[in-house]
C-alpha cells in the first residue's frame, strides 16, 4: 500500500536558522510528491511539487525540496527561517495516474525568537 | 476571487443532527475532493468527484453523502452526527481524473465541525 511518512512530529528552530523537514514515501513507482503548509486555523497551501525531471524543486516562500529516489525521500528545506514559517507542514504523494493524495502525519514547526 | 471556498467555516451542532457543508471552486477544475482532518491533524481523503461522477469513495460511514450538482460544486451532507465526526473537513479541487495534466490539488480553508 502507498504511504507517506514524516518521521518528525515537532521541530523547533531558531529564527534565521536553517530548516529541514523529512519525508519518506513508499510507492510501487515514483509518485508525484507535494509539500503543503497549514498555518493555524487555515487551509492547506501548496509550497511545491515534484512530478519528474530536476530532482531539486523550488517553491514559494523560499522553500525547496529534493527528490532522492535511492532514499525514497522528498525532504523540504529552507536556508533561513522566519517567525512566520511557524506552521504545520504536510508531505503528500499520489500515483502518477491517480487522484488520491496520501498525506504524511505532518510536522509542526515552532520558531524561537 | 477565492479559489476554493467552503461554507460554513465553523459548524457547532448537537449529536443526531443532520448538517451540510458546501464547497465551490472557480478554478475551472473538473475534479473535487473531500478530506477529513482529525484532532491529531491526520488528513485522509473521503470522496472525489470528476465531472459530477464519484471516482473515489473511501471507507466512510454511509451517513456521509457527497453531492455534486455541477463540476464547480461538491457538497457534503452528514446525517445523524456523532461525536467522532468532530473534525476539520477540507474541500479541494484539481484538473483531471487519473492525474492528467500533472496538476496539484488546491484546498479550501476548511470547515471546523464540532459536535456537542
């Protein structure tokens, strides 16, 4: 069965420090992968997506993610975190020929001043 | 100019009641979805419609009935509400059944349902 796993439930990072959120996937073939962000009380906003091609993808708000087939990972990174980046982050995947998005459990990011 | 809009944003009601949540998208998408986010923030798909036709129906109690009057709308009706139905329900939309056109799903802001 397809699955997406986010090993870290919480991450605390100081403002200005770098951030990396982990995501691992388990699919029969390379899935389409996404990162979404959910601010408190808000909906989900798409940060970036990977379908094929260049394994380093750039997103909005200064985020990027790297697809690594050998590690079945799609980790999200940001070089310098801002206080407004405090939110819940979700990795999600789906089969190339499917509609059903499978979400990871989410990682809550707290930003210290 | 809201892309995916859900109403109401908050819904507080008693056990046993019947309620509906509405969703509309103005993105020209032909596929719409309902997701449930539980108290632990876990998100799971419930239903998906493509051009008014049901294409995904996960293991959801039959008290939940989606209805798509046209491809821009997908409503969710819930009968005989139970305490366990308390959650945030998200509507989403995208292009293409079968993942065509490599398009991501766009989400609404959610409807927070609280059962007393």
